[in-house]
C-alpha cells in the first residue's frame, strides 16, 4: 500500500483518506495493521508511520464510541476476542486478584503498594511467559504480547472504578494509575549490571493499536520487548550485550506528559545502545534516518487525535529534525534474517519559504519544517524524535540511538476471526529473532563508551546529524 501523509491534507480530507486506507485490503492481505509511527501506525497511516492497514476484517468493528479517552480503550475489554486471549493465556484472573487486593487497603499508601506490586508482577509474568518460564496458563502461543495489554487494561479499569473506604481525590487516583501503568510496562524495572565487559542495550516497544480495525491485533515490537527483556545477546563481534526493555502506550496524552523522557533520562548516560521499535511496513524492516517534530493526527487507542508540533519542554530550542545515530551501514549490510532491512531516508517537509508539504527521498532540505519523519507522523516517529532529542540535549553525541520499524505481523490468509494461527506465530517468531539479530549487529558495532566503532557508520551518522541540524535552523 502506498504511503499517505495525512498531514499534507486538510483535516476533513485527511480523515477520509485515513478511513479509506484502513478499509478492506486486497484478498491476498491478511489481518493486521501496517504500522509505523509509534506502535505501528502513523497519522500518515495506520501503524508505524505509514498510512493504511494490512489485513482482513477480523471481528466486526462495533459502532465507534461517541466519546474519547480511557473509557474507550477499556471498553474494548467487553468484546469476545480480549476475553478469549485472557482466558487462553491464563491472565483472566489478574484483574479479580487486583480488585480484591484494592478492597483490602485502608490508605493511599497501601493502595499505591498494591498498584506497584500487581503492576510489576504482571510485567514479570508476561516476560516469563514469553521467555518460557513458568506455566503457559493456556494454549495461546507463549510469545504473544496481547495478554499483557489486555490484562493491564483490566487492571486500570478496576482501579478507575474502585470506591475505597478512605477519601481518594481524582488527582490521587490518577497517580495510582500512573504507578500501575509504569510498573506493568517494565518502565520501573530497567536494571543494568555494573562493571565492564557487557554492553548495555535499552530497547522499547509498543502496545497493539488500530484495534477498532481488528480487535485481534498484536504488536511485534511489544512481543520483541518481552522476549528480550533481561537477556544476554551475543554481539556480532563476539562480545555480550545485556538488553533491558519497556513498552509504551499508543496514546498521545502520555507522550505530551513526558513519559518517554521520564523513562529514558535516568539510563541514557549508562547505556551503549538505544533502540526504539515499532511495527512498520509489510515484509521489511526500516531504520528511520530522520525523525520529525510533527504530529499528523491519526487517532490513538483512546480515539484521540493530535495535530501540530510535537509538544516538548523548551519548544523554543526544538529542532525540526533529529537523526539516528544507529550504525545503519553495518545493520543493513548484515544477514540478520529473512526480511530485508532498509536505511530509510525519506521525509515529508514544508520547504523553506512555505508552500505545500513535499516528500523528499534523501532527507530534509535546509530550513525546512517537518511534516513527517521517515517513520511517519504518528507515535513511532514521536518516540524516535523524543529519544534522539533527549540524547542530543544530554550531550550524548556518541550514543548510538534511533528507531527500527519491524514488518507487519499478519494472520494467515483466510483467517478473519481466529485469534491465532500458525502463520501468525511463525511471523512473530521470525520478527522477534531478527530484532535480536539487529541488536547483536548494532551492539557489536559500538565500543565501551557507546561510540560507533565502525568508522564508516560514524562518518555517516555525523554527516546526517549535521544535515538535520542545518535543515532545522
């Protein structure tokens, strides 16, 4: 499906294009979302920065709710597919246990302990299940990221509806929800070993999204994050890398509130490699060279849209573009798996002097304003922009960091209602294995201080950063 930058259109036409892009796919396509800009969808498209969703109808989408916000995301729990996923993974009991523990609390402090404990336990259980530790809990494939997503929503719904015996303000309830969210996403559990000899890799993934398109959708970036968390990876140069991971929501408001910076800032000075990951296009990986400071408005998991400049602290010093410092030359040249890996330099910009947005294949021109990075104008572009901007603001020019888009995770041909099939499982396993291989190559191309060791890649990264800086001035 061609890429469509909805930011280049008027709001009404953009909405029409997005709805058409998300419409029925060709008969050969299987259910799933073509993702890109965030978790796998972009305002430019439905996932990963590209416009459009790949796949079949899946469970028929209900009439879209008239409201937006947390209740919209949680209301999907009442449909058959989430219930089946929770039952077949053994995660259906998480919310009742959490609700019971909440009822036993008599103070905010006690409730906070319950929220953190159950959130952390949910993350650890999801990681253990994917990595083969403990009981599977059911017949759903172990490497599935969807049980974590739906179980977390079930917990947040319980917390939102809970009426405690003590006075609880809405602000205090919001703090409890934040603690539950961060604990259940692995964001509080990032722990790197001390000492030398092991490179430290921080990798992030995303929740499923475009669920009104197909409620069965998972996100291969989330599955990869669960599979790699806490693992040791043999690097391409024969060394070792320790990988720590976290998963982010597909919600504009969390990004505007600074969740990316809050999670990453304490760790960036200590890591040797930073890779944000989301679902991208069908049949390929993309290393996104340039990231743009623009939101294109594609609805998030709460059916909320946001269009305009990426809201960051100190907007007066915010560049229009940031650039990857991942060793893309080494990665694209390596044999990492069955899917091709591309160095994507395309952007959409408003040229200096104004006018309509234009697509450029070779990066931004000097003085241009961003309308989409290589990863689009959705949340995958935004996490890459925020992460690399934070890298630059912290003065970590030598830290390899950037964004990787995975292939779309697809169901088997003809499967429009089953939550799992052999092709889906094979695709997910292959994508996760190749993410691991990409990490091994990237970590192997870095030195102890996080510098790109490969001279060619170092030169390319410096040249690209200078070009992006000139374009943003």
